[in-house]
């Protein structure tokens, strides 16, 4: 029997403070070889600092970093099998695309023929073959981004750390480049750690997502798990649109939890079982809600007043005031209920949802 392989990256008890402010506050995390791991969190929560600690550009106050089972905590950055693509991926404007990609290889003293060969292979990998002689300013934003990626990959790091690699791109280009990134990552099998503050990007790219808040990792799970089973209201709200209703547990009926919320009694199947009287938050995603009275009788219902309807191309988004100053957001595909576009603000509506979809979180 062979032992389990060492994780590509092991972060243990990592801590880093700047002038008394804890930027990274006790992070433990294993990332397996070949993973595409996304770090997600609000501005200033410590994402870049964590990457810089892994790359060796910051020295931790406490804790260790292991790459492939080797402790690199005191190894200088240039001796770590890691490459960091910075938040502002500065290309050298006066160098051609090919020379930009060759830069790290030349500095590492690789023979010229090998540099040429690797640059050509990298440009092909990021689909920029034929553009090697151009300067960065003669490229589109997406092409520049791919040059930066080729440069970061050229030295064949075991681990590639990418700090907001797609932030400078517009939405369409971002989505195209997301597919390109996952294709590259699968082709090379390199372990990628990508920092982003865009939850859609994290959910669509990652094998696992780590959500950071104030220097700590709050949840580390597969994208579907963080979206559908967030550990708390912060994560729920951060990884997508969330209706969070304050409620009180009234009791249990078999596998169903009975909750009083927004002046109504609602049921949640398969929820954890806090004692009656406990204050909870009920998470309902906008796409889990339906407007109209056609739902089965077993579904939960809340009455309200439509206050806004916004057409979004593929979907309608509705705001429904349900009393006590509470508003629910509902998102429905317009192909399902095209007539809903005719609903005028001010109309009395019923919002319904299946008892299986709600999530009960600690208040
Ligand atoms: N060199 C430094 N000196 C002092 N404080 C720093 C330094 N680097 C980072 N910080 C502080 O540490 C905290 C975390 O910063 P970090 O750059 O890791 O955040 P981030 O999550 O990457 O944010 P963003 O999404 O805006 O890039 C912030 O409060 C920041 O001001
Ligand atoms: Mg940052």
C-alpha cells in the first residue's frame, strides 16, 4: 500500500499581520495536485497576502507552507516551484510578445534553442501563434491577458498562483477566457490557485472554492456546496443573490422543520433540528421562488406586493414586498412564464417555493 500523495500545497496555521492588523489570520488549507482552486472574498480580506505568502514574497509571522510535501517556509521565492501572476499583470511594453514570454526563461539561463521552442509551444497553448512579434499595445485586452498567462506558465511551475487574472476584461471576454483557463489547466495538469472577487467566476471555474472573510477561511467546498449549502449567512450572501428571512423554529413534523417567518408558517424538508424557539435564518435563492398561484398545495406561500420588475433578457427579476419592510427577490426564466412581464408594480402577488429547497442557517 502506498501512502496518499502529499498535497500540492499545504498551508498550516499561516498568520501575517501588517502594523498590528491581521491580514491572514490562521489559515489551514490543503490543495491537491491538479486542482483549480478559487479564493473568493471581499476587497481587503487577505487574498493577495495569502498568495504572496505561498509564493514567498511575504514572510509569515507564524505557520508553514509546504509544496509537494516539502517545507518551503524559509525558501526564497525564486527557489519555490511556484509562479505568481500579479493582480496587475504588467507586460513589458517595449518587448515583443515572444520576448515577454521568454523573459523568465532567459533569466533562468536556458539555452536559446530551448527558449525559442518553449515560447512557441506556450504561444500555441494560449492560441497566440503568429503574434509573437507584436508589441503588447497591438493586442486586445484578452490577448494581453493570455500573453501574461503564457509568461507565467513558461517556466513550468508546479503551482501557478493567479491574482485576479481576468479583472481587466469585459464580461464577454471574461467568460471566453474562463473557458480558456480551465482548458489550459486541464491540458497542463498544473495546480492553479486563482484569486477573484467575482463569485460567478469562482463558481464556474473552480474544483473547490475557499471563501475568505477578514483573514480567515470561512468555508472550503465544491462550488455547488458553497452555493447550495453555505455554512452561514455571510457565505450565502457572498456567493450569490440571497433572500435571508429571520424566523423562529416552531417544531418538527417527521423530517420537516416548521418555521414561522414573515408572519407565515413555512416548512423546510431535511433541515437540521434546532430546538423549538430557536431563532434561525431561512435562505431562499431568487431562482427557487415562483410568482403566481399555480404551485402545488404542499408548497410554501407568502403574499406580497410587486414593487419592481426588471427584464434581464433570459430572466425576469421581481422585487416583492412581504411586509415588515422585507423584500424578496424572485428570478424566473422568461421562457417559463413569459406573461409575467405584464405584471405591473403594485399588483398583489403570491410567492411560492417547494419545501425541499429552503436552507436553514444559524441566525
Ligand atoms: N504591505 C502591506 N502593508 C500594510 N498593509 C498591507 C500590506 N499588504 C496588505 N495590507 C493590508 O492587509 C489587508 C489584506 O490585503 P490584501 O491585499 O491581501 O487584500 P485582498 O483580499 O487581496 O484585497 P483586493 O481584493 O482589494 O485585492 C488589507 O487590509 C491591506 O490594507
Ligand atoms: Mg488583492
